[in-house]
C-alpha cells in the first residue's frame, strides 16, 4: 500500500518544504512576542475586532463618518542565526551561503509569523451603532532539525546538488542516533471579520458599550511533519501544493485529497466602560471558534526495499502522535486562539494616558498565546500629530519586552494615518534575544 520509497525522496520532501520555520514546545512562540499586547482600550476602528469589539463604538470619534485602510502587517522572525547575521555580526553575506544555512541556522529552532490586514472599514449609522469589517491573513511556520543536517559538507556546492548530497549522506543520518525527532509545521489562513457595537448605558459621566464580532476562516494550507531519518509521518491538507515530480504511483493515492481548503468560524464579545471621559475599562473574550482542515495523513519509510512490515496500525500510531504534538484533533479540527483580555487606561491629560492590560489564553492553541501577559505603559501625543505608545510587558516567564509604536497623522482633522513599531525594541539591541518583530500600517483614512 505504501509502495517503494527511496531514502532520498523521503528526506528531500522534508528539506525542500522548510522555507522559513518556527520553534518547539517549551520555547517562547512567535505569537507570544509578535502581537501587540498593550493599550487594548485604545484600539478602535476595524482593529478593535482583534481585541475588543465594544471599542468599535466606544472609541468612535465624533464628526467621523468612515475610516478605511488598505494594508497593515505584523512580521515576526524567530531565528538566532538570521538575526545575528542581520543585526549583530555584520555578516549579511553569510545568508547567501548554503552551508551556513545547513550547518549554522537550520539545526537550531527557527520561526516566522506574518499577519496582514489586507482591507478594513469602520463606519457609524445613527441610532444603529458602529460597524467594522476587515479581511486578514496569517502565515505561520515552525521547524527544528535536531541534528538531521549535521556532518554534511556543502562547501562550494550549489542548490541543485542538494538531492545528491542528501542521498549520499542518508546512511549517516538514518542510524537512529537522534534523541528527538525533527519536525516541520506550516499553515496559512485567511479570514473575513464583521463586528457591531452599540452604547447600552448613557449618563452624563458613565457610558457602557457592548460589542460582538464573527469571522469566517478559510484554511489555505496546513502541514505537520515529524521525521528521524528512518521514517516520516504527518498530515497535509493540500497535496496539490507538492511538486509534480514527487507525486508518483508509490504514494500519490495515499496523500492526495479532493478537499482543497479548511473552513471554520469564530466569535468575539466584549464590554467597554468610559467614566468621565478619563477612565476607560474593557473586558472581552475574542477568537472563540475552530477551523477544520481536510488533514490527510501520510507515512513514508526511508528504505530502498518494499516496506512489507508497515501496517495500517503503524501508520495510524505515527500520524496520531504528530497530530497530538501539534494540537490537532483526530478529525483535523484546530481550535482558534481564544483569549480573555482585561484592560484599563486613565487620561491624566488629553495628551497623556497610562494603561494596564492583562491577556490570558483560554486553552492551548497552535496559533495562540502560550502564557498570560501583563503590560503597563503610557500613551503620549504631540497635538494629535504624532503619538507614542510604549511600556513594559511581561510577555512570558522571565521575559520582559519593551514595545514602542509611533503613529503619524496628517491633513485637516487627521484625515490620514501611518504608523510603525515593534513589540520589543530590546530584541534589536540584545543578541541573546533570538527574535525580532516589525509592525507597520501603510495608510488609514478617516473622514
């Protein structure tokens, strides 16, 4: 059933699929240090859908009719090797060396997380409340090779020689000497968000808002692999993404799947309280939901002989372990990264605010927070032309980050907005922090 699979083909499937990758359990995930965990009461327009949908109305600015934006991005790279080459060692040219990647970078934990808001819109309808719509995407990957690439001599070689080198080194890499299996994960998700918020209490000093949001998720790609040089097990939702030369009669029928996309739904609810226009308090639960992937399973044995000893039970056990390690249910369901968010801010002046935020995951999710976070800080404004948000965040046990975000406004009545920042400016200074994060908003318009 499983056919005759050569050693080089099995390992080439893993190596060629890596691209950029992520970290293992027990480490700080890229999600943990990529998302802005601060000043949650200040989020407004369509960005509030990710933090507290009640802010859609609570932070609506009088005189505005419509806000929209075209692109904002949040990119996090977790790779000690790449970061040191780019920022600390001054050896950017090393990144063009294949042997440097294989010998120095890929054997360690690597990660990336890219989140984009492709389009967003925020508007208000009299006596009906405020509404927000956004289209977002996330691409997430992680990998660790745990010695699978050691002892390979790739000096003065080119990328087209990689299959021959891997094939020749397979005997050394398949002796079962690696204590931990290597792994690879990748997923890509697109989502459409819709939210509504309305004021439910209105007194001269106290105003209370309620908001809710729903989202539809489309899973574009999902893959999880574990391998140890002797066997490879995992799941893959889109076999059509495999290069054609890898799909042959030996195993194409086993990994091929007619279903092309994963589908899922999510929901968020929240409350926002404003007192005397100075104290803002928010409470929300966001991203409750799931996505179900067409997770087709596969198993490859690194051998030149027909694998007569491999049974269906062997395959099921191997793949089930991968799915459990990567927090997938047996039917391919992945829980969304639900979290509870409590935030408060106080305005001591129109241009000076202080804030306190606590965010906690409700359960384990592969694309969610691993630890609760606690943030404190300040928001400063220069006559509504430039704003600065900074503070300190306990992002994980024994990890304190220093977020810095700048926003610029222009035109009469602050018609357009641009911003950029990072979840931890210290990561650009300290070599021992193996990650870096950049967040940008290309342009927003407020009318």
